[in-house]
C-alpha cells in the first residue's frame, strides 16, 4: 500500500472542485423526487422499471440500452484519444474515495499516517471512520436501486430486507478496496488501464514529462538538463510510479506530479517539466494536433450514435404492448362462419403521468375493424409505470368460403392514447381459422 505525500497547487484545487461536485451529485441524486412523483434516478430492477431524469424506461426497450452502452463506449474512446486518462484522475470513484480516505487518515494521524509506528488507538479511529464512510457510500449506491426513504423506514422499524445485506457487502468491499488495496486496483485490476495505450497516441493531451528539457538530470557533478532529480514527482504519486519513465499503466493522470514539479521549478525560475502536454508537443514544440484520423473516426461514430439515440428518444412512444395469440384457448369457427379468437395483452404505461388508452383490432386485408368482446373494455386508465395483463376476445364478421379456405386472417391490435390518437402502437397478429 502506497501513501503518497499531499500536494497543493492549481491542479489539486481544480480537482477538489470537480470531485466535490461529483460526490455531492452522487449523494443527492437518489433523494430527488420530481414534481411528477417519480425519482430522478432509480434502477428499479425488481419491478423492471428504470427512472432516468423524468423518463421511465423498461427492459423491452433494448435499442435504447444499446444506444446508451454504445455512447458510453465511444465517448471513452474519443475522450481518451483526445485528453488521455482524464476519467481516472478526475472522476473515477476509486481515485476520489482513496483521496478522501487519505484526508481522513491525515486528519487523525497527521504525520504518522501510513507509518508503522502510528498510535494503535488512532489507527482504529481511522478505520472506524472509514467503515462509516463506506457504509454511507454503499447505502447511497443501493439507493440507486431501492428508494432511500423506503430503506430508512425499514431500518427504523427494525426490518432488514435483502438490500440491507447488499449494503453490508458493499461496505466491506469498499473498506477493503479503498482502505488497503487502493492503487493496486488501478495498476493490476482496472481493465481501462490496459487498453488506454491502444486509444492514445503521440498527440493525446496527457500528463507528460518534458524529457527534452529535463534530461539528462542533474547530479552532483553536472547540471545539463533542467530536472534537478528531487524525485518529488515520485513521492506525491498515489501509485508510486516515476512519470519521467514515460506513459505507464499505473499513471492515473491525477496531476499531483504536475503541481509538485511546478512548485519545485518555480524556485529555479523555470517552467514546470511535468504538465498536460502531448509527446508531439515535446518533440516539435508545436501546437497540439487535435484533428487527426483517430479522433475524426471516433467523433464521426459518436455523432452517428448520438443522432440515432436522439431520434429514438424523440420518437419513443410512452407506452408498451405485447400481443400474442392465447395458446391455451385456440380460435373457434362459429356456426355462422364467424371467427372467434383469444388474444393475450400485456400493456404498460411508461409515461411519467397517468394516461388513458384505447385498444382496437383490425382486419388488415379488408381494412375493417374486428369486434372486441371483453369484460375489461376497450378503454382503460393506467398509472405511471402500471402494467396491465389481460385477455381479449376478437370476433370477425361473417367469413366467405374463400376467406375460410385461406387458413389465416391477417390482423393487428392497435393501442393508442385516448386523448392523442397520433400516439399509437400496432402489433400484427395471424388469426388461424380452425379446421383448415
């Protein structure tokens, strides 16, 4: 386990603001209830409903999930190729909470933090606070899947549901990971660290050492390069690497070495040797080449996916329907040559508000309505997120001999908003004529 030296500076200050915002967002988002009564963010897996920023999504909308995952992946590719491993240093929970745990440790143990001779009693105080922070963070993580108000109400009554044990599990996992595994996860377990080198090139803007100015480093006899070999960049690194050896898996681009080198070189009246540069900048001393084949391809692909996702969201219908022939009740051909069929419907309102719906059945071939005989009625109201499963009985007009001989009647079920008929969803059906 590596305990790096704290380092102040411009990068550190900016990271504090970014991290503070992200932590505040993480802890506050599960508690926010919109005017419509739906949560701001809730991945309600048991009820198969996902509340995202006022929208209600269901697993059947697989294309939207596909667009979301593709957007996340291409965004990772694009931004890594442009500005390097910025996610790891500025937004990754591993980095943020490791930094927060370090602050707690230094507040309690001061200069003894991370040392073997630290007072045992104070070390256990640090561990206790770490456990408490882990529990609170895990509680809020579970709150993205279960209402935090529901969880607090259950705890107050002494009721411990399944989510309580999940909270305990994540509390232990976070305590061990952030408290003791720490930077080892970034170096040996994080998959992003492995493929970042495939996404970056010599033009990527990243934390980089200016070896042109710095090498060869100063020693006791000579002073050729600007690097004075103070090793402060190594001392402050949370993963213990030497940035002067080039891009490495362990570098999370946190910028602590930038602040350290900036402060040291200021005493020499020189510019920092470590900063947000590109390798090409160091080699040629020219501007960064932002537009290049790699970034253009990623940008085009990301733009296509974003346009497709936007179109899908704009044209998305706020309700869902699954229609299928009832296999346990086959169609019946009545004595007067009318066909009676039984259809199972599964309808869900995915609008944030209560809505009224209307169902119709049509004979596609003759473009005429098929009569619906059902005790449920053809018009009904559903609350937001409500799912309604029921069966309807369809009965056609009198069929001619030629129609009966065709074995199937092509039909469809139409579900529409009772107050806005333009919002409609149609599902095709094949009504089999028995005995043919």
